[in-house]
């Protein structure tokens, strides 16, 4: 499983490396939404940036491309150890997990990142500082923010799966509504950039997903019980 996963990651890395310049254009799109001159904000300060930066972009992109294949190999590895009820929840969980991850990344890319960058620019200028960022720090910020949002969107699915396999009950999940709202703000404070706007932008969709998970848990629990 490990060697197959590494092979999938290597192939995805080489594929993404050939499109590193286009991926860079894709990643700088949120900055273009908040300023007419994005080139004024991004700077390259290291001699090796022209070599290291494409490698970093290709690694992040390759990891996201290879993630479904890696999850498939992991599923094949753990499938024999699962009960029939758990097996029935595994593959739909992977499918909806992929969709939720993409939804989290997309909402972050099109909405959260531009709003956060705009807040950073306004905050810097309010302090009398003209913002200048290295291209390396910008790429790391955008990619990590999107990945964290994608993973955060998986949490409600985990709750539904736990109810599906009988670890939790819908009643327990429903009674934990206030705790889940608190958890949403805690997660956003830990994963989002350190400004109130980013935390709220991440917490609100997560709260909505938790609410959906509560109702889905009720439906799954009702369907599971005779």
C-alpha cells in the first residue's frame, strides 16, 4: 500500500510539474480579485526560488491529485478488517468525502482567500505599511488555507459515518449542537489565518455543515433502526 501510494504521488507530482506555471496563475487568481496590480505584492527574494517554487507547487498539486488514489489503496487495505455494516458505509463515505473536500477548497479559493487577502492589505495600510509578500509565503498561505478548509469540511461526514456504524446515536449528536458550534469556532481559530474575518468565514460554513450532519444523522439513525 505504501509503495503504491508513493508511486501515485510521484506520477501526480511529475504531471503537476509540467503545469507549474499554470498552477501558479491559478493560485494568484484570488489576489487578482482584490487588486489590479498583483505583481506589486509578490516578490522573489531567494536565488533558488525559480527552482524551489515549481517543486513546491507541484508537490501540493500532486498530493491533491493523488489523494483519491491513495484513499482507494487505504480502503483496500482496511476493507478486510471491517464488518459488513462498516463496509457499506466506507465507499459512499469516500465519495461524499471527496465532494466535501472539493467544496471546502472551492469555497476557500473563491470566497475566503480573497476576503482574507483584502483584510490583510487593509490592515497593513491602516498601520501605514505597504504590503509586500514573498511568492513563497503567498503560495504556502493559499495552499495550506485551502487544504485546511477542505479537511475541515470532512468533519460533519465523520459524524454521520459514526452514526451509520453505530458508534454514536443521532440523539447524542443532536444534544451536542452547542458543543459543535463551539468546536466550529475553535477549529476556525486554529486553522484560519489570525484575523476575525477569516475565522468567521470558516466557522459559518462549518456550522451549516454541522447542522446538516445533525439532520442526516437523525435520518440515518431512523433508517438503521427497525
